[in-house]
């Protein structure tokens, strides 16, 4: 099963959003949001704007 983590971490006066992919790559927002729900929502929206990254989730893993 593929797992993608959407998380929010306290930063300054709000929360910072991060998307972490199964291969360990993380994409973080430069923005800070006033609530956890807004931060996670922004991270999810950012993920939807990355069709190449989403398509890569369906590719079989490369042999090592």
C-alpha cells in the first residue's frame, strides 16, 4: 500500500504544511497558515497541482 503523509508543524504564529511521499521526498509550503486544517488543506491542494508526481505513484517500483 502506498502511503502519503500530509502534516502540519507549528511555525511562528501558525502552521507549516508538508507532503511526504513514499520515496522519502518531501514538499513543504513556504507559507504559514493560522490553523492545522488550513495547512493540511493547502498541502493537499499543492499535491493536486502536481499531476506528474501523482502519476508516478501508479508506476511499479524500480528494481534495485
